[in-house]
C-alpha cells in the first residue's frame, strides 16, 4: 500500500511516516513547510525512514500529485484552537474547503481509503458525562467547527468506491522530532523541566481526554489496513477511557515525574471547553487497535528526551514549537501572506 500522508513534517506526521514505513507501507508525504524551522531531536528511526515529500500547500494539491497512491492519511490542517481563532477565515479555507477538495480529488483518481484526523474538540462544552461517537457535537472554535464540517461533507461521499474513516483524536502528547509545546502534557512537562514549577492560570477543573502520539499513529495504521466493511464511513474516538483527566490531574502526573516540581493553580477559567469521552467503539470495532501508552508514560518519555538533549528554556520557548508563534513570525517577516500562502 502506498499512502499519501499530508502534514508529514508536522508533530504527528513526523512520527506517523516512520511508523507506517516500519510496517511495510510506502509513504509519499506532503507538507507546506510552515514548521520546518523546528526539530527537537534526531534518532536512527527518523533518519532510516524518511519519506519522499512534496513541498506544497494543501490548497494546491492536484490529482496528479495523488496518482499511484492507494490511500490518504490526512493530517495537514491549521492545528489547534488558538491558531484557528486567530484567523477563522483562513482556517475554514484550509481546514474545511482544502480537506474536502483533497477527498474529492482522491476519489476522482480512484483512491478508496481516506483516513481523516478529526478531534475530540468537536464535543466542545460537555456536561461531564462520557460522550461517545453518537453524542451531539458542540464545537466552540473555528478549528472544531471545521472538523465537524469535514466529517459531514466527506462522510456524504461514502460509498462502494470511497471508504472514508474519521478519527476523533483526544489531545495528543508525547515526543516527536517536530515537537509541539502548545498542547497540555508536552507544555506541562517542558515547564516542569525548565522551571521546576507548573503555575496554572486556571483552576485546572476542565476535563481533557489525552492520547499518545504513537497511539494515534496506530489508529491511523489500523484504519488503513482494516477490511473496508469494518471502517467505511465510521467515526472513532481515539484514546482510552482511563486517559480522561482534569487538567490539574495531568499537572500532578507531570510533577511526579520531575523531582522538585511545584504546582500552583489559578482562578476558574472562562474557557468552557471541557469534555470526557468514551473510547469503547475503537477498542471493540477497529480491528487490532489498542492503546499502549498512558499519560504517565508520556511524561517519562518527555523527561528522557529533555535530559538527553539537555533542553534549555530558549528551546522550549522557540517559536517553531508553538503553532501560533511560528505563523505569526512567518507573517511578520513577510514570508507568508494574509492567506498563509508562501510569498
């Protein structure tokens, strides 16, 4: 199987490409290159499994780019809520319209399997009960709205000639060479390493499901190789029930991994994004899938990486490891325009 992986040089993509190649799949990557400035560490795995990559904006993909591929694993979108809110119009142009156009082109060239990485953020402001894939979505941001719209529009293409799969990932964590420090466990771990203090700006009461980046890769792999009837048109929450936490509980897990780290909490936040998610369906209906890691494992792995590279505070704060910082930098230095196209 030859898989067209979009966002191959992103946080998940940099882990996914070697993951798929190790399992015998061929990978053709695509990436716009916004985050090429950031590379946290190197190892033999990522050097040995380096895919051929097309450097192109998602919005400029042609049918010719997809020729010869058997499947698509689509990651390439503007990622996370603050970034999406910064420019909702561009977020919709890339994340919604660009993703639907990609699916249409994939179907036109005869690609049947289309794995879309959605997000548990579509659940938005929950009431505290566990939400499964049949729960009403309640997006609170442009980023989450686009996920809902792509699921709707690409889902309508489902048929004998097209087999989309929708993976609603919990909040990712864990090491990647293309690191992100704007997601909760990674950020808390970096704070613990560089300052020995986690100073929370809220009371940490919101619920967040989390999932290891390699478990996301496993879900994508299983979605690619599963029998069509097992996954056609299905939505799967990606994670495990035991990894639903309040944010303050995640802070405690991280602090326990970093000796001498102290925690302080702030007042309740006006941010109403809080949701607990059920992962029963993926554990029973996606053939071969099982999560291998916990939040505690992720904190330990991050600690090991930070120690190995002797990560400094400057590295933690480097713009390329935070999505919004990097895109603001590229705009302010006149490298990309207002629509996020390279100049």
